[in-house]
C-alpha cells in the first residue's frame, strides 16, 4: 500500500474514532460506561495525531474532520449557564512549562491579578 494510502487510511480511522468518542461523550445517555468514554489522555493523543497528519498532508483532510467541529446534538443534561466570573479551563497541559504559560495568560486576562486556582 503506498504511503499516501496508508496515511489516508489512518486519517479516516482517527476521524471515525474521534467522532464516535465525541458522540458518546456529548450525545449519549446510557449506563454502558465501557462504550461511552475513553481516557482523556487517549482522546487527546488521537486528536493530536490527527491534527499533525492534517497539517502535514492538508490535501488528505476530510470535510467532516472532527478537528473542524463536533457533530451531533448535545444531550439535555448539558444545560447552558452564564457565569459572572469566566470559567477558565486548563485545556490540554502536559508539562510544568505549559502550566506556567497557561497561568501567566490567565493572570494577564485578569489585568495582573493572581488567579485563584482550584483543583
């Protein structure tokens, strides 16, 4: 199998898996936890691999790539809320340097005020 075909197959495989995990996480509401989720680190690794492949081979990016958007309707258990104070998430942080950069960005958003960090 030529390299491009192998890469294209991997992009399709990653896209399918990520779409399934997104749908399970955001849209399903059943008691079968084994199918519902994958570990956060596993999910993040799949997304990072897909993004890297799409950046390296933009001509192979699928029109419905999960890096573009999440498909499906959110389940009704996810209600919308307006917060008086912004809820600032860590996002994906994998090192102490990334954590320090994130904290510095939050401090800047707060006009120099030290953020309260809750774990």
